[in-house]
C-alpha cells in the first residue's frame, strides 16, 4: 500500500523588493526535472524531504538543504565583470508541499526556511494547524500528539512500532529510518541501499528493521521482548562471572584451592564451587578442615588441667583498681585541704600583725603621746587586698572605725580563721590516716596478685605449649568460619542468578518461537523476482543474474551470502539501487501489507556514468509501471539535446534550459 501522493511543490523567497519562487506540479508515475548543475535542481527535490521534516535523510549533517539564495540574498546578473549587480536580501522563505493520502485527503504542508524551521503548518480544507518538529522536553515529534511526525504517520496510515535499541530500551521506528528506502539524494545516497539511514538513533538492526516494516511486518512487540530478555540474560551472565571471580579471589587470598562445579548454562545447579585446603599433597574441603581443627581443639581442652585461681586473680586485679582509684581521690582531697590550710595560716599571720600594731598604738595613746603618731596600712584588714588611693571625696557624716573597734574586729577575725584552721587540720589528719590504711590494703592486694601470678607462671610452664596451640587454633577457627560464611553467600547468590538465568532463557526461547511476524514468503519471493526483472531491464550483465538472492537476514540483495552492493562496480551498484528501490514500490502497489511512502526520488541517477541505454530503461520502466499508482521523481542534468531521444511525454517533463535558474 502506498502512503502518499505528491501533488505540488513550491519554494518561495520573500525579499524587500521582489518575491521569487518555483512551483512545479507532480503527476502520477514518472516526473523528470531537468536543469543544469548549480541551478537549484537538487535544492528543489531535497525540499520534498525538508517539507516532510525529513532533512536528516539527506545526509549525516541534518542541515537544511538550502543555498544562500534561499536564506540570505539573491543577486541578479551576477558576473565577475559586472559591478552593478542587483541584490535582493531575503527577509523570509518557505516551502509548500501539497500531498494526498490513500483516502484522498489533501493537505498543504508549509515549513519556513528563513523564519521558524521547527514548525510545520498543515492546511486542510482551509483550516491551518501548527505542529512542532524535533523534541519538546522528553517527548519527540514522533510521539507527541502535537508533533508533526506523529501527525504524518497517522495521515499516511502507519502505526510506527516500538523497536529495541542497542542498550535494550525501546524506541519508535522513526520516519527518518524508513524514508531512506524511497529517497536517494545525490551526494551519499548512491553509495549503497539505505545509505542515509540515521544510525544516531542507536536502533538495533536499523536497516533490517526498516525493511521489515516496509515489507509488511506489523507486530514488533515480540522483537522487543526478545531484545529485553537478551539484555537481561547478558546482565545475569555478567553477574555470574563477577560471583565466580569473587569466589576465586576468596580462595586465592586464603591459600585455598578452588574447584568450580557448575556453570551458568549447566543443566542443573549443584553449587558454584568448592574450596579445598591442601597440605602435603592431600586436599580436604574447607568444611572438613574446620571439623578436624575443632576436634583437635576439644582434645587439647580435655588434656589441660584447669587453673583454679583464674577467677580469684581477676577479682584481685579489679579490687586493686578500685583501691587505687580511692587512694588517688583521697590524695587529691588531702592536697586541697593542705593548700587551703596554708592560705588560712598566711591570713592569720597578717591579722595577728595588724592586731599587734593596733594594740601598740592604743598603748601609746593611753600614755598621753601626741607627737609622731602615724599608723599606715596598705592592705585591707578583712580581705588582705592591697588598698588603692582614691580621689573620691568622703561623704559627709562618715565616721571611721576607732582603734578599739578595729582591735575588736581583728580579734573576731582571728577567732574565725583559727576555728577554720583547726577544723582543716583535724580533717587532714583523718584523711592521712585513711590514706595510709588504704595503702596498706593495696599492698596486701598486690601481694595476693603476685602470688597468683607465681601460680600462673607455674601453670604456663607446665601447659604453655598446649595453651598457645589452642589460642592459635581458635583464631584459625574464627577465620575459617568467616571464609565459609562468605563461600555460602557466594553460592547462594550464584544459585539465585542461575535460576533467574534459566527462567529468562526459557522466556527468550518462547518469545523467539512466538515471533511469527516475519516477512511473508509471498512478499519475499516477489521482491526477489521484481529485483531480477528490473535488473534485466536495466541491462545488468555483470554475472549470472539468477544467482542473485535476497538475504533472509537483511532483506537486501546478496550473492554467495555477501551484500552485493559492496562488492561490484560502481555503475552496477547504481543499477541495483534503481532496481531494488523500484521493486519496493512495485510491492507497495501490489500488496496491501507492504508499507511504502508512495513515491521514490532519484537525484542524478546517472551516477558513475551509468549507460544512456540503462537510463532510458529506467525512465521507461518508471513511466509504464507506475502510470496509475506510485510516483518516480527524477532530477537530472543531462543535456537538453539528449532529452528529445528519451521518448517522454511533455506531461512528465519539467525542463529548465542551460543558464536558467529554477527560482524565478
């Protein structure tokens, strides 16, 4: 079934002073556009792809296929010797493509060149609707209801399948992946079949998948399941190898021999592997080695006579620690009391000195002395702080203490500090007595510990080698238990991966058996017969033409199992591309299941000096075979004089003479 019919294409350039354009209608069957090189011929046919948002099929650059005359400026009478050429600077340009679908619906697609190229306006029955190209966030034009390629696929009548990428994820089979089968541009398109397939989408088996879609495969869901299971199986196999590596490392680091009992593709899971201890040429499993070691420990334990003072020694050591802590605390307390007492004694000495001086002064006054009386103190009699001179005037009414009052006060202070000193001395004497008692008690505990140590040394002299051996064996026992625990975890992980792998493999086999959506034998055989018939018409005589075949793997022409396009002359390669491309459209006309774009574009099909006779055969075949359904659009630069011998009706010809530009 053919998807589209091209009705008309126009390129429009708007400048400040003039408008320029080219407008060419398309007929059923053959459409030949003749113009000399560099006149805009390739620009015109490539505009078909641009108007459909498919410029990526024109080459890996993915750029708009337009020269400066469409985007920047048009110069009239441009000549090296003409300095007065007239320039028209482009302010806007766009492409209009009118198409219809299998239902007869007609729309006009408008896409700006200079302006906003990421939007296509669809005009249907006088109503316009805009759609975006490329992507909007995480949703692309092929998926979004507002995307142009989503609209175009529906307009054609195609349901684009989800197909697997190399990383296992699913991707739409984009229109850019399908249309290289129908559109052969001049620069790279003739290098091979599907030369401009967009590999950057990273779709697995892209060219084959596009051909399968074109040749009638409708259900790719199982293909996605198959690829999903393959990815999951590869991930499980990677996990298995990682577990095996960890298992071997575990053995190597501990000097153990590793023996693997099972692989991931074994029929049944036994265990991943066994670790062996090797000694003097004999090997035992690590489990047996641990059991033997534990028996040796029990035997030594039974032969040892228990030492009866172990508990008493622990108690004595604990008691020594407690007594030492009490002695330290008591010593700190006594030291603090001594320091306080020394400070109080210094205070008492100061008070006694001041008291004596005041009594002497009172005596001197009592005997009637009036001259030479001078009593100066530099420290406060209360707190012993050094007194400072002050310029603050003494308040009126303030009366200083008399000598008798000072003496009475100092005597009270002496009694107070004498009482504190006496109490501290008593407390210090009691603390010293208690500290000496604790020291005596500590010496007794030290002596007891010493006696226990003597007994311990005697015990170790008698059983030291056995005790040392048991200690070493217990350490080894703990290490072996750790190794066995790690071994068991690795074996458990291996069993889990093995079971998951088996289930995924079974699911893969079921999915592969259920993948019945392949190309039908009728269509497959028809493709081969149409290819050979076309090659015969195009005078392909390089080899036995009937030895050609269609690969059941790639659906491309092959010879002796090899892609033929890659192994023949350039001119023969061109003929095969002609024949194969037309054969696909013939199938689209004949079989409803075949999904074809509805037209093919050949830009300069006479590449590599394909013979004139072969080119005429191509034109004849295209005109006769697709006179009712299908379109072949050929852009060529053959001389005008040669056009007459082509035998074509003027209705299928659009001729631009030499020196004439297509944009008028």
